């Protein structure tokens, strides 16, 4: 019995998807629920599992194809006996080469890494992963390719060109044209839209994190032992932001046409860097969470973003966003709005700086804060006072407990 493997229903507002890559070839046997192919939308990568065990008879949609919900991707011959069906096309035999060293278990890869492996016809077990738990990263694959190219060059010979590069003889000047992924194209579209739509303005302040760091250092081990999660800086900043949003509701609002929509809930987007680009998963009802609950949920959504298993629901909604460029060493920046939200908080690097405290110069751990806001609905006074409120909460963390 033959079965059609079709594009599953796509998330709301998504009309089509790009076929990133097949994990099986025509004639290969498959197991029920095994991931056969990755589909990339504007936001997430969808995995299409096998509806039954059998043999992949024919691939209808090739890599790079644009598909819509319900389109046929491949034909599957159901049943164990189908595994004996030979592939329609037999690959040309090649001399047997020593097999690469196998790992003790399956190599963990993200969809972006799997696509890179497929493009260069590599097996994941050939590359040593340096990521967490042995996970392969794009840097691992690129380093392997570079080392492999170098080992195949005879001294005195010109360096061979990588596919897609334009090389001038005798001069090591190369160019490579790579199409944007759907996610990157969507990010570009939204950023341009934000600049063309909102009247964005940024205000800055600085915060002394002495008390937060002391509190975190004092209770970090006990917190992790009791709750099973680490006590990070993000929970302090998020809880401080929520208290400031309660005080200035317009910063938690959004614009729809000529209306201002005020939200009585606090769904906070946290910008996360992944192999596919910047994502902003949303943590909902943060005002009802404890520090431990927030840290656990943040770890969960960040892991899904890194693994490529994050859902469209994780990325939709949100009333306010926080981005932390400090983890990459940024000292100051002007974050861009995540529409239709009206404001975004930018965190930066913590650095010891000389400060005058009670008439004396002392070294303090300081961070610059930035709030970009939509001047159409938020006045400068409100934006400045909003940022000052966050500063006050962080410089005296007991305010977070007392909510004052």
C-alpha cells in the first residue's frame, strides 16, 4: 500500500514553507515517526515524520522547493516487505574508504547544521562536535571543511575554489553568494517595517549592580540546590521591567491603526541567538511567576530555540521585549522595536567603573541600559521615568520583593 507524505498544516498566518533538506533518499527504508524532511517557515523549522514504516519510493518535492499545506512531498510504500524494494537509481560504485570513527550515539544537530552537512555530502559522525553534549555547530562543520580542503592541496598548487566562490587567479580574493534563509529574510522585512512605521527614540541610563551581584552571590548555590535552576541576571531585569510596566502601562501597550491597545498582562519576549538567527520566544504572565519559575521557563524556551524545535506559539504575542547584547561584549546600543510592541529594553556588558559614592571614588559594577520606544504613544518623560524605575529596582533589589 502506498501513502502520500504531505505538508502538514502550517502555523496561522504562514502561507508556504521552504523544503530545507531530506534525511532519507529514494529507496531507503524508514521507520514510523522518523523525521524525513525539514520545512522552514518565516519563524520555525517543521519536521515531517513518516506516517508508517516502509520504503521511500519517490521524492516529489526536492530541496529548496516552496511548498504549501497539503502539497505532496513524497510517496511511501508501507510495510516491512517494502524495505526489500531496490532503489530506482543505483549510485555509482566508488572505492571503499576507511569508515570514520563512530560516536557512541546519534550526533545531535540543528536543522541549519544538517542542511550544511547535506550541502557538502558529509556524515555527521565525521565531524567532532564542540557544542554542549557533543552537539555539532556550524563552526564545527566549517572548520572541518576548511581543514579537509587544506589537506587536499599539493604544495605549490593554487588553492581550489569552494563551490559558489569567484576566485581571481593568483590573488586570494573570494566572494560567495548565499541566499537568505526565510527567517533572515523575515527578520530583515520586520526591521525595515519597524523603522518605516514607528517613531523610534532611545533613552539611556546606567545602573549600579552591586546589590544584585551580592544578592545573587549570597543565595546562588542555595537557589540552585532548591529549585534545580541557576539564578541568572535576566530574572532580576525582567522582574524589574514588569514592575516598571505596571507603573507605566503605555510602555506595555501597542498600536493598532489609530488605537492604543493597553494590555493588563505581561508577556515578555526574550531575544535569543540561535544558529538560524535571532529569535524572540515569549514567556507569558511573568508577573505571576517566581524567580525560579521564570528561570526554568527561560531555560526551556532558549533550549527549544537552539535545538530548532521552537514552535510558532512560542514566538507569537508578547507585550514587551528584553535583549541582552552584553553577553557578546556590547557596551551600548540602540535596540530596535519588536512590532507591534511599543518599547524594548537593551541590556549591556557589566564593567567595573569608577563612581563617586558619598564623596569617594570607588569601583562599581556598572551597566548601561537603553530603552527604545515608540514616540507616537510614549512621551519622553514616561520613557525616562520607566528606565529610572528599573534602575531603582535593581539598585535596591528588596523593592522587587516588596513591589514598591
